C-alpha cells in the first residue's frame, strides 16, 4: 500500500498527476544531462543541486527556521524508532553533562505506531516512561486524552516522543503537546506531514517516512534542530553507552548534505517534484484548507448515518485516515465489494483493527472524497 501516492479511492482522481507527468517527461533526459535520473551519479553537481532545491522548497513550505537541518535518510519510519533513541540520548549527554547516564525518555502512546516506537526504545535499553497509553486507559486507541491525564517526567527527560497522526487507528493530535520547552519534542509525522501548517520551532526532531504525503517509499525526511546534532564518536557517547551506528547518526547525514553514501536518489527526486507541485498548488496553507474540507465531508456523512460509526473521539479524529465501522458488521464486506467495483480501492481497515479506513492524503482531491460520500449514501439507502 505504500508506493508513492497510495490509498487512492480512485486511480485517476490523483491530485498530483502533474508530478507523475513531469517525472515521465524527463525520465530519459534529466535536466539536459542526456541521462535518466536513474543513471546520474550522486556525486554529480546536478544531483547536489537537486538535493539543495528539495531542501529549499521544504524549508519554504514548512517555514523551517535557520537553526534546523533537513536530512534525507533511508530505512523508513521504523528506522527512526531506533535513530531517535541513539541520537537524542547523546544530545542529552552533550547538553547536560552531569545528567544521569540513562535518563528518562517520555513516550505518549496513542496508537500502534507510537506503541512500536516506545517498544523499540525499551528494547534498546532506554529508560522509558509511558506518559499515556490510551489502550490501557480507555481500552482502545480512540482518543488523545487531555494533558491533565498525562504523566510527563518533567524537565529532566531526555526527550518527549509522540506520533502526530496514528495511521492505523485514525487518531490525530489537534494541537502540539504543551511540554517544558527545555525538553526536545520528537514527533513522527509520517502520515500527516505537509497536510497542515506546523510551528517547527516547537520541535527538536520531526521525521516522516515519505510514502504518504511526500514521495516514494525509501526516503525518510528528518528535520532536526542543530544543537541536537552530536556525532557518533563524540564525548557524548561515553564508553559503556550503546554505540551509535554511523548510518543512524543524524550528524553523519547533516555534515554531508545527505550525501554521505548513496542516497535514495529517485525518491529524493520525486520528493522534490512534489514540493514544487505543492508550492504551486498554494502551499501548506491551501492544502490544510482542502484537507479540512475533505475530512469534514466524510465525518459529516458518518455522523448523520444510521449504519456508519466513527469510533474515534471527535477532537482526535484524523484528517488523513478516516476510520469507521459499519453496522451490522456483515455490511462491511458488502461495502468493500461495492467500492472495489467502482474502483475505490484500499478502503479496508488495517488488519489489526478491521473496519473501514479511507486514507485521504494530500494527493486525494476533494472530488475523490465527494465520490466516496455519494457511494456511502447510496450504500446506506440500499441497505436500510
Ligand atoms: N509511523 C507511522 C505514523 C506510519 O504510518 C508508518 C507506516 N505506515 C510508520 C511509522 C512505519 O513506517 P515504515 O513502513 O516506513 O517503516
């Protein structure tokens, strides 16, 4: 489900078709080099220019302040579950030399991806404090509980981690967690980056696997505040502390403009095209408005219906992954069958939670959502 512009309700309703056409048009001859992007050397001037343009456009789109670096890494979101631990613990040692050897790290668990990230931190030996776990608290990942229920460990934590949009569960934060500004805030925005404006200055690290709102799987974008860059062999990695693999080290990539080794060139290239396209579209401001309207249409339809039911609390409903159930449950299979017949594909909920999930990432236009809503209304009429 992860290639480029995945989770389309209808293949031709792709908002980013211009990107695909541009890639097609210059596939055999990239920028008058006489070569395909697939043949170009990553050490060429042309490719470095491409990387710099991608960074410049992303900086513009998200208004990234000067004291941040953008890295293009590999290994997907899952690799960041580990990279965050290594890098942020070293940063903590650098910034607080007298801190305990294994400080607390705070994790908010609001869905299956943040749960996996917290598990990985614990597996690597970090001292994990669970700030909140909605499954334990409420029986399911269906909300972002109010801050009054959080158990943050305070100013001594090495970092606070959360997932802004839980792709599987359809749970999204409506605001940035209000934490001690001295503690670096780390966020997984894999499934909602560039879908709305964000105050980057609130974060130590923002990361996102590219495959939802940016480009092909294989690129992971990391936006990091420069004071958190340490380096794999620095004094902040004392003997006895876990070693930091070179390729997981943010400074390795920052020092080499994401060209330390051969980067995922084609993915970075498509990402650059998507950034250019989004700028032309009207940037994140316009995209945020489009996404707000798309999500509202679906949730309105669900809330008015007698057979569709959203299980996520209203304030925490995702604008990217609209999850819902159909009652009686036997109708879900029928719904999916009818949808497929209309070419509305990949609407089946994640295998771990079931139900229906309409993933309406940036590439899905409002018209695609309108078509789905029309089908939902017809289906309800036919089945009640
Ligand atoms: N975080 C989130 C929010 C995700 O949606 C995903 C994948 N869908 C991941 C992490 C894991 O990403 P990857 O498959 O690139 O490792």
